[in-house]
């Protein structure tokens, strides 16, 4: 655990220092776009934070290469090189978009290429489901599903980057929960060490988000932009795929007393920690296609925009998103932790926590409608 804490602190420190440097450079050379109709902020703000996030994570990867505790991660250098290559491509295209606003088709093509590098060159893909160790997905199908999953998560994470600190905090919470899960799961299935790629990537993401949050918290001095959001989405999906490498050896007995639910917790938790971005992404795609538009044409109808229109302040909306992320992720994590103890009906602990927490969050979410909705000035619906 100490090595993972060191990774978090190193990534956070490098990211924080570089974020401040990038912010100063962006201000000096006026490297920031104008205000768009869908934007919530009213002052031109740099969107190059993804550069600092990328360099912070890359620095931790470089240090880990010389750390004997992480030798298992570098036992196959091709895998790590593939991840770094995909990261570099994602950030380069993202920075270009943050400065020049590239066509969505170019960005989508780059995302599929980056995902293909991770899945094809890095050999990180979904081979099996944890049902008694049965392989239920063929190679070509697993490849296609894995690439598509990475691209979906990349865009889902990018879509929620609309308020100060929203994406950064949500991903920090999500990756912290996923880190705990992956850290324990590897030992529960009989691995000889806690060190694994999934936990390492989750730790670097926690550190990167923690290091960037001070400059991204309300009122934000800088945003991650597409470079940072797509990078985080890429690595979150990659860490989820990395944990599936353990699944062919997992049986329902390894994961709990209930064979059905216990077997599917490894699937539920990676989805649970990104459920809000996925819901926002799915609704946006359906909404835009229904209107005869491109699924990537921007608008001002995301979940966070709707919360603002309900009467929430920017900061309140962000904190509510944090709460929803923590409650959903922790509910599934508690189901797993309780099942490890073999308690009768252990899963209901997580279910009860989720139900009570979701009910409390729902009350807070809908309460401003009567109290504050009339006080908020309507925002323009047009978007570019």
C-alpha cells in the first residue's frame, strides 16, 4: 500500500506543479478560447490542463519502471508502451482540439485508433466473464467490444466536463473506489502480490485528479479540456480491462456466497463508478440523433446543465454529482466487501446503503425546484 500511496503523492505533486506552470504560460500567450453559448463560465479560461495531467501520469509511469515493487507491471514492456502511445495520441489530438476546435470526425477517429493501440498492441481486452472461469467471448468479438467500450467511456467522461471541478472530482472519487476494489480483488483470487496494472492506473488517476483539482475548483483557473478528459476516460477504461485479465481464473466462490450476484460484481463495479457519465452520454446521443443531429454536436442539455436550470448553484450541482458517484460506487463496493466475510445476506448491506443514500441524494437534487428556480436567470439554449 505504501508504494501506491507514493504513486498517488508523486502524481499529484507533479500534476499540481505543472498545472500551475501551464496555466501561467496559457495566460501569458493567451492560449484560451472564447466563451461558447453552452459554457457556464463567463471569463475566457485556458483549457490546457490535460497537458499537466498527462505529464504527471507519465512521470509516475517512468518512476514505476525502476521500482522493483512494480516489476510485475513492466514484465511485459509492450503493454505499458502501448498505453503510453495511446495516451500520447489522445493528448496531442485533444490539445489540438482545445486550441483549434477540430472536426468531431477527426477526434472520433483518433479515439478509435488510441483504443485499438491499447487493445491490439497492448493486448488488453475482454476475453471472458467471471462465471466459473468460462470463456464466453471470442477473440474478434472481444476485440471489437473492448475498443468500443474504451471509446464510449472516453466520450462519457468528456461529456460531463461542464462545471468547475465536476469531471476532476467525479473521476477522483470513482478511481479511488475502483482502486480499493482492484487492490483487494487481486489477492482474493489467489495472486501472489497486490501490485497489478489496474490498481496502478487507478492510483495515478487519483493522484492526477487530486493534483489538478486546486486549479479546477470553483472558480476554475483552468480546465482539463478534451485532452485531459479523454485521457482520463482512456485510462479508466484501460484499468477496467486490465482487471479482466484475472477473470478467467475467478469462480463464484472466490467472490462471495451468492453465485449469481457474486460472479457479476466484477462487471457491476467498473460500470457503477462511471454510471453518471454513461447516463449523460447515452441520453445525449439519443437526444441528438432524435433531433437529426450528429451525436457529437454540442448542446446545453447535459445533466449538469439541467441541474443548474432546476435552481442549483454551480458548486451545489458539483457536490451533488460527487455524492451520487460516491453512493453508487460505494454501494457496489460494500456488496463486495461484505461478501468477502461470508455473512448471510451480506449483499443487502450494500443494497441498503445504496437505497438510503440514493433517496437522500434524490431529495437534495430535486429540492431547489420550488425554492430557487425563479431566481435563476435562464441561460441560452443555443450551442456551437
